[in-house]
C-alpha cells in the first residue's frame, strides 16, 4: 500500500501514487529529464511525478507527507536538505549516489541508492513502493542526528576541546583564565 494513502486521508490502496521531485525543473543540474523518464519507465498510469518548487519551506512538510516516495537524480549535490527533510517526514527516498546522500541514508531500511538512469531509479522506486505490509519505514529517528540540539552540542564540544588543548599547551594561560573567570568575593550583588 502506498505510504501516502493514509497521509492524504484516502482509503488504503488508493489509485494514485505520488513521487515527489522537490526541485525546480528548470535547474538542469537537478535532472528533471531523468525524473520524468523514471515515471515513464514505471509504465504505470497511477504514478504521478509531483514537482514542487518555489514553495515556502514551512509548507514543504505537507508535500513530503502527501507523497509516497521522493526521487533525487541530480548531477551534483552537497548535503541535500531535501533528503533530510523527506526522511524526517518518514518519506522513503530513492536517490543517485551524489553528495553525501549515501551517508545520510546509511542504515535506513526502505531507502535506495541507485545509478543515475530512469531504469535504475524506477527499479528502486518499485522496491520502495512494494514493501511488505508489515514494513514500517522510519527515517525520522535517523534524522534526529541533524537536530538543532545535536548540532549545538557538537559545536560546543569542539570549542571545549580547543580551549582545553590550548590551556594544556600554555599553562600560564590556564592560570590567567582561572583568575579571569574566578567569581569576585567582594561583590555587592545578592
């Protein structure tokens, strides 16, 4: 059963399956031509490519939740936010091996990394869309590592390590730092 049938309030087994392409089709690097070819390769009348661009980021969760899978077939990427957002919305992703997508989806059952061709992408989508009925996709748990809280903790840890290493190398700075940060005992504040 397509994942989004329940998300859209449609009865299980609903006729339409939506594959999300959350990119501007005019941006050649995103390879809309390959995404369109993939849908043709599926040769199913009930599959539609849902192309979304120029939508405010606060609205994107609605599209991720309404789709059955996301496709990424770009020529190049860095660390695609769209993949992280899709997974955080529990939307399975079929992607080419571009940027750090392989690292992002590592260990997430129900995601696929495939070659950059309509045939390979279509095969990946078939596998993602035809999971056993008892399969539960969980991309959200893995995406917690990108949460704001985790990012702040990691940055603070880096600063602490740098400061500690610097103080170990320069004991005189350590003593000066202790004196500078020592609370005043004669303060008139309560």
